[in-house]
C-alpha cells in the first residue's frame, strides 16, 4: 500500500516537472523567431571553398526546416524574385557563385508577433560582408521577414532592400 502511494506521488511529481519545464523553460516566441532567422542566415552564407553541391545541400537541408513551402522572396539588386522553397533554394545557391565568401549578420531586429502567436513580422538591418573579385565590401541592407508558425516558425516572405549608401 505504501509503495503504491509513493508510485502515485512520484508520477504526479514527474508530470508536474514536465509541465513546469515546458512552461517556464521553453524559449519565448521572440527567441524562437530569432533562432529560425539565425539558422537561415547561416545557411545562405558563402563559405570560402564552397562548391555548388555543398552550398546547395546545406541550403536545401536548412530550408526544409526554416522556410515555408510557398515562400516569396525579393532581392532586387541581384534579380531574385522567387516563389516557392525549391525555386528560392536554387536562386540562393546560384547567388553564391557571385562571391568568394559572404557573411551576413542581422542587427536591430524588431519582432512583432500577432496576439494569436501564429505570425511574426521582423524588420532588421542585414550587414553583408562579401568578397567578390578579390575586393572586400561591407554594406547594409534593410530586410523584412514574415514568418508563420506551423509547429515551428517558418519564413513565408523575405524582402531585401537595396544597400544603404
């Protein structure tokens, strides 16, 4: 009888621990949005020594997790207007051919999540450092993201504005 009471008490404590862990220690939505964008930025960077195959594989793999199937993307400066994850992955892979290396950092992020917690708007500045033709260039680009939550946050729209002078 005593063992049964201890078993029930232990089971209740475990359930309470799981509920507490999920509610208290789960990252806030803003942090999960930032994580999604961070993974996206890391995937599209041009690493020195990247090949079309290695870059394409990295992009396609990451995009499955962080980009919506019906994503819309506009990057007017390099003539990218993509509709759909597959097409965007192909365009992002080709863009890497323009650079020997390129790094990107998102700064000044403003994240607005709708009251229902299902969509997020993010405005940021992308600081792009790239090497093209042996020359290193750093520029800033305003970028606007829309994300939707379908269990995980996924990017549904990206609008990259021309570099600031």
